[in-house]
C-alpha cells in the first residue's frame, strides 16, 4: 500500500536505499554511475531552487534538475515539456545550477 508519494532525485533514492536493512548494493552502484552531486550538495541545490520561488518550478522538475544538472537552456527546456520558462526564469535556474558545477 502506498502511504506517501513524493518524487526523489537519484541522490535521494540512493540515501533511502542506504537506510534500508537489506541494502541493495547493486542498485546503489548503478545509481552512483549517474549521480553528479553528493547528498548534501543535492539538498543545498534543491533548497536554493525552492528559494527562487518560481511558480512553474514543481517538485518533479526539481528532482530532474538535480539528476540531469542541465548546463544550457536547451537541456533545461527538455525537463519542462508541459510548460515553457521565460528567459528570466531560465537564467535564474541555470545560474543556481552553475554554483554547484
């Protein structure tokens, strides 16, 4: 039974798996190949993105930004397929990401 549903970035998923008693070493190893940030950095980035107070920026978008770490407008826009960001919103997000690259 699903009690709570919340999107997780790969870093957050890795942390969650590490906390389980039957740790999935294979899954953690696989996820580790794709994560670009450490857990603290991912949490800091998420907090900074939330602090931008952009209405269009939803939790689903936050986790994908953390997973993909887009470095340009084209890559960022691939995350936002259902909406479009204006130039100012795009600059704010990309500048925040650049602090963690």
